[in-house]
C-alpha cells in the first residue's frame, strides 16, 4: 500500500505547524521511511513524548499504510534524538 513522502510531511506539518520536516524513503518502496522533525513544541519534552506527537500526527497510519518510520526529533538548536 505505502504512502508518499509528501503525505507524511503534510500530516506532520498539519499537526505541528512550526516543524521542520525531512523525509527519506529508505527502501524505495514508499513503505519504509526515516523522518527528522525539529519543532519548538518539543522543547522540554522527553524523546518518548516527542515521538508520540509525531505518531499522533500520522493519524493511525503507522502499521497500516506506513510500515516503518525511523524517527529523529529535537527542538531547534538541540541535539537530534533518535
């Protein structure tokens, strides 16, 4: 089934409007992606909370349309967290 990288980015930006989002298709199959998401909204939140925000933005598509997402998140000027 799969998802387009642009669709993933649009969903994340809709939920986290200030996010800087980079999406990479890892396998060329529109089903395995890496995403880097940087947002001021992540400041002071644990890595788990940051990732939960991104997964919530995907509106239940993880495990269905989107099989795998390697996720790195951070607030601006903070170290990226995997």
